[in-house]
C-alpha cells in the first residue's frame, strides 16, 4: 500500500491567498450499458410493446422473433434491450441500474377545461393525484398539462420523476397562486406554464341552407340547431388541432408517451352523425332532400379527417391517448339502467385512432389504471442502423412484426431524420433539454465539465457554489451569428428524485469582441445552489442557442451537516493561469434567490483561476488550493498534510509529492486556506486523482478529499 507523505504546515508569509469557495469535482458520468441513439442518429431505437388478446404483455421474446421494416425495407436488428418494469428489483444498498430512455414510461395527464364541468374536474384531480402517488412506478416520468379552447394547451410540469412537483401541478392546475419557486424555462419546476402553439381553426363545416328559414318553423329550428352545432364543431376542431400539435411536440421526447386525457367529451353526433328520423325519410321520399341536414345525418367530414390525423400524428410520434370519462357512468332516468352517454362515444372516437382506450367510472379508476400500468410494464427496444438520406426532417415509415400467434404489436409508425435546430419550436427545444437532463443522456457535442461543493455555514440550507467549464471551440462550432447565446441549465435532485434547487441563464456574448478569448480559453460560469444536508445528483446542460449543440455534465455531491462543526476538507482545487477565456458570474439557485450574499466566487491569487479537469505534466509542479474547516487553531507542527495519487479506479499509485507554498491562519468561521505545489512523479498519460489528507496531531482528528487530473 502506498502511504501518504505528510508535510508539517507553517505560515510561509508569502502573502495571503483567500478563497471564498472551494469546489469538488464530480465523478465522470458513465453511459448506460445499452445501445443508445447518438446525437447524429447513427442508430434508431424503436420501443415496442407486445400484448396478447387480453392486454397482458408477452414476455420471453428474442431478437429473432421480431422483424423491422424501414420504408418497406427489412432491417438487421443490431440489439434488443428488454426492460421489464414489473420484475425490476434492486438489492438493498445497491443503486438502481439506468433505464434506457427509449423504454421509460412517460405519462402526460391532460385536464380538459372546455369539455368538462368544474365538479368533474375536482373529481379528476383526486383520481389523477392518486394515480401519481400510488399508481406509477418509481422509474416512471409524469407530466401535467391543461387544455381549453380559449387558451389552448399549457404544459404545467414537464416529464419528471419528481412527484412533489407533479402533485402540486395537479392540485392547482395553474389556476391558483402558488409559491413562486420556478421561473424555469424547462418546466421541471412547477409554476411555468408553456402554451403550445395552435393553428387558427377553420369553420369546420358548411353552413346550412338559409333558404329553409322561409319553409316551416320546424326547418327554422333545425337551422338554429345547425348554427349551434357549427359553434360546437369549431370548438372540437380547435381540440383536434391542439392534439395534433401536442403529438408533434411530444415526438421530441424519447420513448413511448401515454397521454391520459381527462374530459367529459362532446356529443359524438358532431362527428359520426345520427340515425335518420321518420320525418327525414318522408322528406327524401317527397323529393325534399334539401331539408335534410347532411352533417347532422352523416357527420362532419372535416372533423372525421381531423380525428384521423390525430391518430396518424400520435402513431408517428410514439404517443397513445387514453380518454378518461371524468363524468363517470350515468343512469337513464326512464329505465334506471346503466347507459353510455353520447359524450362517451366521442372519447372513443378520439382514443381509438391512437391505439388507446376509454376509461369509465370516475368513482374508482384504480383497477383501470392498474391495468394500464400492467400492460405497459414490458418494453422491447429494437436497435437498427438505417440508410439515412441526410435530408433534414425526412420521414421514414416503420413497421414492426412479431412471430407470435395472437400477439398485438404497439410501436411507432415512423420517425423523422434529425431536424435542424432552427426548425424546432421553443417548446420542442425545452422538451429536448428536459429529456436530456431527466434521463441523463450522455450528450457530449460540447464537452462541458462541472465542479460543485458545499460551503459550510452557520445553519442549513448551505450554499453550494457551482463552476461550469465550457470549451470554446466546441461551443462555437457551426456558429454563424455574430452574437452567441450560451444556454445553461443546472438542477439538483435529491436521492428520491425530488427537485431541490436549480438555476438557469442564457449568456449572450458579442463575438466581434470576444471570439478570440472564447476560442483560446473557453467560458467559465459561476453559479450557486442552496441545499439542505443530504446527497444530490447535480446535472448541468449547456447548449448553443443558435446551433442546438449541447453537452451534459453530471455527478453526485454530498452536503454534510455542518452544524456540528466537525473537521471538513473540501476537495482540492487545481489552479491555472487566467490568461484567456471569459468568466461569468451567474445566478443563485431559486431556493436562495433572496440571499443578499449572491454567488460565491473564487477570487484566486492574481493570474490564477480554478480548473475543473486540469492537465498536468509528469515531473512539473501544479498549484493546488486546499480549504479546510474546523481544525481548530492549529497552525504549527501539530497540523500535517499528506497526499496520494490514485488511479482512475481509485487504487493508490504513488505518494503525492507536495510542497506548501503558503497557508493562512484559521478565520473566525473556521476556514483555513492552503496553497501547495503538487508534482506528479513518473506517471504515464491518463486520468488520476489527487487525494489530500489533513490531520491534527494534537487531537487526532482529520479528513481527506480528492480531485481528478489528467497527465499528458
């Protein structure tokens, strides 16, 4: 075992190096052990559900049981990933294996304000909240939205595993004032309502013949009803157009999406028509066909086409709409027998083209939701390599077949080649970013790096400064505009997947002045989270707002309970020269936005800045900052410092050769800052970690922390 070499600390008197912050390197993200679609769509992944006649998933299928056809051409299946959520178990103390984003279940709960009574909405809230808290699995993502003819579709909470945010969205539906914790452009935090664009609706049908007004009172009444129906058809057209827009937008989210549409529906005769009456038959016999309202009798052809298009768009975007009749079953007052309402049939007309079903009986949806969960618990993800044309947004039809008798295959009917970023709507861009963050997709077009570490304080919550290092050449690649918009999104989720704090910002840079600095030194962004003691997953997404190129950095940070003031060593911080690059003081997380202290920065020694993953050379010294807390007043021979060099796997490689350059006396808050020179000895090129160890010989108390570095 390599032992650490300890050096006695002395006040060198070389000047004061004050760090208001120390930051810890987060461990490198490891990609999941499944085939994933790359940023350039080299592989196409198709999530497939296979069920029997009773809706139960069929297990035990292999790649040889499937056939995939792309534009009618049979494809070679390169990989089959089977995800069985019903049988997914995790041993105590072991982390859950990552789920392929293409196989993850996504439920969008959509409340309909235009075709439902307020009392029904209240009942739907209870059912939806019960489903979210007790029905969906821990790996499922849930989003919440609302629809009204007047305001279109609003996304209250995007797909996430944060049950608290989803439950709050259901409780308020964006209609009640809530604590303002959001301002989140990605809607991962509730209170940000995104309106999906809807096209201007047409009239939805022909006007009835006005000449009938002079015929009879009955004809006049029929015309009045037709005009009322025209208004109703207009409202239905707006709904179908909004659903088509929703389906197109959800195509940007990986995996299959189940939309749970909570509504009372509308009269189905507007779409399918009604049976002919005896009077209408007499009109036809007498040659007065013009009196027959064709749309009333046979339905509206435009609406029928709209319903078909909803199904087509949903199939293409891998979406299914399940309509929930929130009015429940009604009793016929004359027969006292249970009878389906006309509105119920309209819900069937909406759900059936998408492959979904209608849920009835609003008093108890548990059994039906449980059946939905069971039928969607098994997903096969087929991967193949298509022959792409290279044309932006070209559509490819897909067909998946299974060689099992009685099997029903549920899969998307097609996909688009990757569209250019400029073709995406703002909501699609937000959903793509949120999808990358929540699924932790290993995107590295811009290889951003992140370090974050808690800052001790008098009481919780504690400040957690964040430094994001963004390389300039990759950030500027394909940049044509003279102004750069660097989008930065940082989120911290606790061990249960709940969002605890976040900050977002768009950094605008005039490239006419700063291009050379960016190309040579990149962009360093300083932000700050505010967190209670605990373990958090911190994810930072960086995206070029013009080109859409992006990168994700993620890792785990432990926030200790500093109230007991136990000795604490912050991870060592490598220092680099500040000769180039841009440095931006960013935002404090939303939970700490009222703090007067603002973002804690690193005002390092003149000419020095922190490096997230420094490059050092064997035999050459590198300057490192070490910040310690609560080691008492020991400044003399009782406080020792040592170091080890660890391999990427965490095994000791050699003693860490360090030399103290300067140190400061312990301050009133218990902080002591040290600057040392670290010289790696005889290390071959690769990635390593420097472990710094502090020990107070007088008390026996000590601590250690590590930081990664590269040897070139």
